[in-house]
């Protein structure tokens, strides 16, 4: 059975407040055409369908419109698991009605582990593939905290919980296999951080994993798993150099650091061996980061302008001279073109002000982790204690996120 692996759509994502609706629409149209053209029979989406817990109605319409398109195509099955950005309750709400269209939703760990195992059948109702559809595993899904545990113990428990979850999923799948006439390949899904995974600066994932928080060792997955379809990291990559263990990466460029990255969906065929084909996704919106002196910035803008393409720009002024007219000059340089400036970073003027007012930055400029770091510095916390404080902070942030989920139920 030929299927596509994708993840981290982040529908509703905004880039410095700029909507990406049109890019998502273009991607989903491209995806449904690709599915038809390549005669894909199943689609696996490994979490982070939405960017936020409360997507707008416009974003939801986009999602359901795509699902209805797919339900009428060659693609007979869709499996969607929740990511850390998704609200499990929101994903799960329509799961029964979507079930009639062979769209399987696992927003959170279900009460019965067998509900996380989905057997895909072909037109003749023959079983062809067994999918272990594990969502993002939250702390409360897999372990019970005891009072007085150290942070290391908590972290280790969470990791053990994830490993146990996958091994018991695998055991259950094996016993379900025994009931079939002949065994079918087993595919596992997940939304997690595998040890050694690559992230890009500014993608919001680095900060999250500053401590040792839940880095899953790839030996957690049984060697007999024909393919591992992961989400969470936004760059397409292999896990532990294995061709059949992959992150598909996000379909859209998630920030300006990724401006030159290539994006993929993965076509997978599990027969004797697993065969993976990387299908490159067209760039639906070019991003360009320009840094340099005033002259370099203006030259780069005029070169890009000549290309007559829609390009989002992020501009970093690195010149030595104070350039308080930077904004005016940049805006007049792009006026009447297809270039759109999403951000101008004028460090010089910023540093100049900061010298007079110490370390005040706007909250928009800082991540919660950076604010926390400033707080540690301000209180002169010794480095040896900082590591533990960072782990505690990461756990607290994760717990806050979970509370938001729980409130919705
Ligand atoms: Mn993501």
C-alpha cells in the first residue's frame, strides 16, 4: 500500500503577524493533486495540523475542505495524530463522523490502546498495513507524578513512559497480527523529539529542549517496524541514519532562517523492503533574509525587486552608523513592488537606546525562555543551578500547555 507521510502543517500560522492562509491553500491544492496523480492510497499526518489550540473558522474551513476533497479521491484512508500544538479535544470532536469517511483521528491517547492501532484495508477488504497511530504523548497520558521526585526522575519517568507506550503498542499490534491470515507491515507514527534530531535556530523547538526533556532514543522503536513516520521537527530528516525512519518536516518555510530550505512530503511503499521517495514541495511563498549595511540592504532590495516575484522580507541592519531613517528608506525602496517587508531589525538603534536604559527589550523580541534567562541573570543565579532551573522552566511551560488542553474538555 502506497502512502504519503507529512506533518507540521501549522494551519493558521502567522509570520510576524502576516497570515499564511494563501500558502496553506496552495499547499493543500498541490497535495490533493499529488495524491491523485501518484495514486496514493493513504495519507499519514504526524501532528501539528494546526498552529494553535484555537484555530479560526477560516482555518477550520480550509482543513475540512481538504478532508472532503481527499475523501472523494484515490486516497482511501487518512490518519491524523495530534501534535503538541494541537488541541486534542478540537481534533477529536468530529472523529466519529470523520470515521465514516475513513479519516481516523487520534487527538490524544485513547482509553483502550487497541484504538491506537489502525488496520488499513484495500478495495477487496484485505488488510494491507497496520498503523500504530500514537499522538504527542503528554506527561499526564503516560506517567503519574509522585511528590518529592527530582526533576531528573520526572524526566526519566516521562521518557520511560514513552518507550513503554511504543513497546506495548507494538505488542498489541503483534497479537492483532496473529488474527490475520498473513502478517502485514507495521508502520508507527509519533510526534516527538528523537535524540540527535536537527533543529533550526528560531524555530521554537531549540528552546523547548534546552534541558534533557524527553529526547527519545531511537532504539525505543522495534526493528521490525517497516516505517516510522514522525512529526515535530520541521526539517525533513532521517532518524539514526535509517532510510525508513523519518521526519517529513513542515510543508511551509516556518521562518526566515529556513528561507533556503527545501520542503518535502514522503511517499512510502512497504513491500519486502520499504521504499521512500522524497517529493519536493514547490515554494508557494519566497522568503528572503537581508542583512548588511544600508547600501547592501538597498542593493539587495533592488535586485530582488527586478525579479518581479512575491517575496516576504526580513531585514537586519548591521551597519556601524546609526540609521534612524532605515525604515523610511526600506519602505520607499519596496514601494510599488511585489516585495513585502515583514520585519526590520535595527540593532544599532536598539543597542544605542539600551546603553542608556540597560536591558529593556520589548516582549515581542523575546521568547519566554529568554525572559527567564534574563531573570536568572538579574538574580545572579550561579550557572550550576541554572541547568536545573531551565529544566524546571521547560516542564512548567509544558504543564501550562496541558492545562490549557484540559480546560477545553
Ligand atoms: Mn511543529
